[in-house]
C-alpha cells in the first residue's frame, strides 16, 4: 500500500512510519520541516500540514491510505475537516485512521463517515510521553512535583498506538471501529515516579503539590480559566475510561501492550539516566 502519515515526526507518527516501512509499504511522511525530520531511509518526506487547505491535493496525490490527526498544535479540532477528506477522496485514498484528541465528534469525523472511505478511530486514554514533562526536574533535582496522587491512568505507549494504526491501515476488518487504547496497567503519579527511579537506579522523590499550587502553575503557563476548570475536573472526577485497562491493543495487533517500565528505558536520556 501507499500510505501518508501526517504528524510524521510526532510521538505516534514516527513509530508508525518505521513500522509501515518495515512491513514493506510505501510511506509518505508529512512534516513541517523535512530537514529536521530524521526519518528512516525509504520514507518520502514532504513538507506540509493538514491545516494548509491549499496544499492538500498535492499531499494526498497517489496515496491509497492515510493516517490523519484530528487536532492541531493547540489540540483544538482542525477547522478544515471537510476539505481534508475531500482532497483525500479525490486523490483515491480508500482507507484512513483518525487519531482523536477528544470524545466529541468533529467536522473531520463527520466528513470521514460520509465519504465512503473505510475509517478507524484511534482514541488513546493518555500518552506515556506525557511523563516527559517531568524530565527537567528529574535530571536537575531528582524529584517530581505533582498533585492528585490517588488518580490512576491507564496510559498507553505511543508505539502501541502506531501498531494499531498500522494494522487498521493495512488489514481488513477495522472499518467503522473506534478503538480506545490503553496500556496494560493503571498507575498513579507516585507509582510512575517509583518506576522511573527503579529504571534509573537512583532515588527520584515524589513531592506532592496542593490543588492550589497546581492551579497557580497552570495560570503561570497561560492556560485559560476554562482550561483549568477542565484540568481540575479530569484530576478530581476523572471518567472511568481513564483508569480502565482494556485489551484492545493485543486484540488488534496480536501483541501485548507495552508497559511503562518498558517505556522509561527507551526515554532514559530525557530523565538524565
């Protein structure tokens, strides 16, 4: 197959490009700056992004399948969903995966469903790479400052999201499915810190912040009050889906979901290991 991967240098896009190439597929990797992509040999690396409506016909030309990201850099839904789908369909794309950024149906989703193409939604609960935001404090101070220590997350390895995408893009039986993706365990923040400490072989302390301290930090980072209200809700009254371990990754790919203990060594440098 000939497959275009949007966000090709991202946490999901990069392993997806690698997996598709390994399986023998032709891959077009879409990225804003090909000079800095450093993607594997064999990938056709092209400049562009899905929000650039004028460039979409060239982006999809010659493609039979596409991996789409349903949100932009600000995590808001893309505003040109119908144009994206129209360009893909006109180019001959027959199968798509859509990496979702929320639970609400977007204009992109509606256009995909009306297009006649085979589509599969990918709905990760939380990326393991979110733990990278702790990297600096682990490297420089040997600690993690975080709040809400009792909240569990069944976060998923990005390579597993890519594996599900690769399977859905290249094999039959996934059309019309929405796959909620989790890792094999639900961990609290202190438990994640314990794993990081064990992998690094040195003490990494968990320092609990109060709700007020967490909120003050979000305000300093420039988040709106609406965003902060949502963040607090997700940490005080999170939906059951966020902590429920599902077998989806193994059911779709035939391989067990990767663990956080396996993710940390792969990212050891970020924590000063």
